[in-house]
C-alpha cells in the first residue's frame, strides 16, 4: 500500500493543495451544519468525500 501511495499521490504541500482544490474558497458552507454526508456540489463544495482515487487501490 505504501508503494501505491508513493507512486500515485503527491503528498507535498503543493500537491495536496492541488489534489484537494484547497486554493478555492469553498469551505465557508461547512460552517453551518458541518460536512458529513453532504452531496458534492458543482462549485467543488464537499468534494472531499469523492472516491475518485479508489482505482489506485483496487489493482
């Protein structure tokens, strides 16, 4: 698993910011009612619940 992570994820600060789109101000909505169980929105809000990286681990 460690090798898969090293090969497929840039865990540098810049890589994490880019992968999670942290440069976009989309987190204000979490101030009310939190974020658990909320559906991702088109502007990227609540997108951290995406499972788009699952293919890396299913090989």
